[in-house]
């Protein structure tokens, strides 16, 4: 019987282990933490958005964007939902196709995976930090306590660099490099953005439903709508996370990108101008600071007026058309320079990773080292927010496990 060693007991590693065992291998999972699946508990705000019924290849990013297609088509959303349903997870489909366990507890996903590992008799060794990997006739792994572990096949599922407190701190890249693999430069994905400016302490905590767009000059790169939150460092919220990968990729390439924030996105700038003229027509005696109450979040009024150079105590009757135009512009199109992100600690996923050219996407086996397989976030594949990253972990985990078990 083939001995398959899975390095990393995260989503991808557990799925790979179950798949390898179900296809006839003798499997051991090596996990550096004192328990498996720590990151799963944090997913989906503790609810675990484990897949998405609207999945398409366009939800994935990589130097080779077609790379994930093979795994996703062989073990996709339906098979994943069936797999988890067999383990006891009743799916709940929420907005935008996001799928959660009906218990809305991420611990349910982790529990059923742990029970399955146990039921199948898969050996799980925790506190097992793999620090070295060599291929002689077979694979030789060295743990940080110097213990050696031997196997016929290895599945590298150590995750990326995001949320390092969960165990995935990028050390897996060094293991891949030891065996000759190349790493596509990594940077945080699905992360809050830091913006240039000194008004953020004043607007920290202000939330609104609006649109955020990413611009290189006048060219729209990507936009998204939903709950947006100003913070003391910049900006957060689901639309920002969705734009963050593209924003940071531009920044890392040394390009300038701007964030356009539309606090009011239900009117064009011209429509808002006409509306402000109408609105102000029955408020002539009020100050502009008071005249904006009820239109936008109160805490935004003073910072916006300051930014526009308009005195908050100016009577509306004395506002010039130019000033009303400025207001309609900033409320529909407020521009900020993006200067960075909150970093790895807050990132949900890693962009970049093991170069896909060196992996056979139909089996997930290394093209350089026979018997070495990859699964999950360690590979240069990352998905949008919405269940796509866990789906990649399940799909690549399943395919790598099945093929690692084949004689
Ligand atoms: C806060 C947060 C929320 C998220 N929410 C969602 C969501 O709702 N839906 C979604 O699809 N995705 C979500 N993601 C992303 C998703 O969780 C990850 O993409 C996915 O878990 C990656 O799985 P993985 O198994 O490849 O890596 P990981 O889950 O990172 O697992 C890697 C494992 O390997 C272990 N390890 C690392 N190095 C070694 C070593 N040398 N030796 C032994 N063990 C090692 C680590 O301790 C870890 O347990 C979220 C991520 C975060 C941080």
C-alpha cells in the first residue's frame, strides 16, 4: 500500500487525506498546530462560506488563470456539496450564491472533517512542523524535533501567507523551493486597504452602502457595490476586499491606482447636482453643515466640507453653483490614493504561490518531482470573496489525494 504524507492539516490537506485514503492509500497528516483546521473556524465570520453555486473560472486569479479549471470541473460545487451533505452538512444558499452549513457554524465543517479522518483511520500527527523535505528513493521529511518521516508520496498543503496566526506563514514555499519549484511573488489578497489622507480618524467607523471602483487614470479596472466602512487607516467592507487583489497587484507593479468611492451611487453626478439645487431651495436659511443632515452619514459632513474648502457655517443661500457642483462630485466620486493594505495578518488569502507551469493541473502532481503533489492556497491560485477559496482547497485537495493514491 502506498504511504501518502500530507503536509498541512487545513481545508486542502484534510480533503486530500480523505480522498487519498478513499482511493486506497495509507495516509498520514502532519500538522504543525496542536489541532487541524484552525483557519476553517475563522472563515465566513465564523459561519464558513464553504462554496458558491455561481462559481465560474472568472472568480479565480493566477498567472495562468485557466489552471484551476481542470480540478474545478472534476470536483466542483455539486460534488463538494454532495460530499459535505454525506458527512452531515445541510447546505444553506445565501445571497450571491454563497453556501454555508445550515447550522451557520464553521465548527460544523471542521467537526465533520475531523470525524471523517478518524472514521477512515487516517493518522493525524499534530505539533508536527515539517522543516525539511528531500526526495531520495522515497520522500524523507524532517520535523523540527529532528524526527524523520518516510513516505512514497507527499502532498504539500501548507497554505499561503495569509492569517499567519492560523499556521500558514509562508514556510511551505521554502519546502517547495527545496525541491526545485519556483514561487510567483506573493502579496495579500482580500484585505482592507490603506488610503492616503489625514481625515480617517474623523470618519473611522462610518458605514454606508455605496460603490467602490478601482481606476488607473480614467480607466475603470473593477468595481463593486455593498457595505463600505471607513476606518482609521483607510477603508474596509466586502466591495473593498473584492477590489484589493487588483489594487495591490497594480501597486506592486509600481502603477498608481485610485479608489473612487461613491457614497451616493443611486444618482449620477448631474442628477445629484439637480437634486441638491432642489433640496437647498427649501433650506436657504440653514447652514450647509446642517443642510446635508439626512442625506449622508452625519459624521461625513464636516470632513467632506473641509475637504471641499467650504465653511460649514456658510448659509445655503450663499453657496455658489460651483460649490454645489463640488459637493455633487465628491458625494458620487470621491477619489483616494491607495498606499497599501492592512497586510498579511488581516488578509484572507494569498495571491501568488507555487508556479502553476510546474504542476500538472489534471493530477496536481509536480512536473519536476515525481510523487510530489500540491493542494490549496500554496499554489498560485486565489479566488474572489464568496466561498471560492475554500472550493479551490476542496477541489485541488480531492484531485491531489486521488492521484497521489494511484499506483
Ligand atoms: C479570516 C478568514 C476568513 C475566510 N473566509 C473564507 C470563506 O468564508 N470562504 C472561503 O472560501 N475562503 C475563506 N477564507 C480563505 C480560506 O480559508 C483559505 O483559502 C483556505 O482555508 C486555504 O486552505 P489550505 O488548506 O490551502 O491552507 P490553510 O487553511 O492555511 O492550511 C494550511 C495548514 O498547514 C499547516 N502548516 C503550514 N506549514 C506547515 C508545516 N511546515 N508543517 C506542518 N504543517 C504546516 C498550517 O498550520 C495549516 O493548518 C478565509 C480566510 C481567512 C483568513
